[in-house]
C-alpha cells in the first residue's frame, strides 16, 4: 500500500514538471521579441490569477514594445490598484505617458521610480527618459544631470552620450558638450548625431 502511494506521488510530481515545461513563459517570449505571444500568455495568466503582478509587468512591457501605449497605460493603472508601489508598474506608467506626449505626468512617475528604487533594474533607462523629458521642457541643465546619471549606470550606449552632448550644447556648456560627443564617437565612430553635434559646437567655439 505504501509502495502504491509512493508511485502515485511520483507520478503526480512528474506530471507537474511536464506541465510546467509545456507551459509558455511570457517573460521568455518577451525577451525573444514575441510580444503578441507574450501578451496572450499574460492575459491567460491574469484570467487565472487576476492579481499576478509578474503578468501585468510583462503585459505592460509587451504592449509598449508594440506601440500600444494607451492600452499599456490602462493595464498598468489597473495593476496599480492591486499593488501601488510595484516599481515595474510605476516605470511602465512613466514610459507610456512619455510616448503619449504627457511630459509632466511622465516625469512625475519616473521621479517616483527613482525615489522608490534608486538601484532598480530600469534606473538607467528611467534617467535617460527623464533627460529626454527635460529637453522637451527646455530645462537643459536638468537634462544634463539626468543623462549624466543614465550614462553613469550604462556607460557604453553611444546614443545616450550623444544626447548628453546635445543637452550640454543647448545649455551652452560647449567644452563639456564636446567631451560627451567625443565619448559617443569613441563608442560608435560613425554615429551621425554625435558627428553633427560636435561639428556644431566646434563652429560655435570658433565663432566666439
């Protein structure tokens, strides 16, 4: 009898393992760029477990990658009612608002993310977005600080260095602007934004 019970238990465990292997992983699908498939999996998971914050997170990320910003915002706001301070959801709301052109609203949510999770996995991107928002708002010194923080966390992205150069150029901080453009060109020698930016600043310096 004990042997029979043991066999039943082993069969049950193996069945769970096989089921887990066959079940699609939404995060893996997202990481593989299969955003539509990830969304379907997340929707199924949320139907089974409405409070699953992991599913809400991957769902929001996937919707943003597909350019469905309003839908991403709606789902994130729905998730926020379940877990108000889930930083993944806070970041999704900031990003969705960024792409929807809601600059002040986006900045508010990115600032909250930075406050809640200064060492979070998206902190580099959050500061990059904040830099872009400050440029939109014409606050170039603030943009400089935000981009400087972004490249501190991720120093090997040429585009971010070029945007730092642009922020400094707009703030008329020409010497340090060239330094940032040079760093961008060191990482990507043919990067056009950095080449054009550096040429503009050098012309400004020559002309006084």
